[in-house]
C-alpha cells in the first residue's frame, strides 16, 4: 500500500507498506508537476503513480529515502513517458 501525505507546497511524505514499511520524502516543483500532468491530476496522484512505477522495478527498500521527483528519470529513462500514460 502507498500512502501520500502533503507536507507543504512541494514536499510529500510517502509511506510504502510492504514486507518492510518504508518512508520517503519526495519533492516536486510546480513546473515539473505541470510538465508531467498538465495540471489534470492532484500532485498526490502523480507521486502515488510514480511509486507504483518504481515498485514495478525495485523493492521499496531500494527506493531513495529522500529525492526530487525528476531523479527517477536519471535511473529509469522511460519514466516520463510511462508516467504520462499512467495518468491518462
């Protein structure tokens, strides 16, 4: 289970309950949010879908504890294209 909680305008706390529960702090600035979503979905949805994307590729214990959302694309070049499709 993925739980997303907004801490402030650009920062979110994400709790992933799996075999081992992990917590992550994720930052996403407004321009990157707009680039990926066009403003069509809440930022929390973008974060949740991004974690679904990550969990298809690695266990929650391997996900960075604190990161800016664009970092995902550095590890997984297909991220931006895939996340756009997931949000359609």
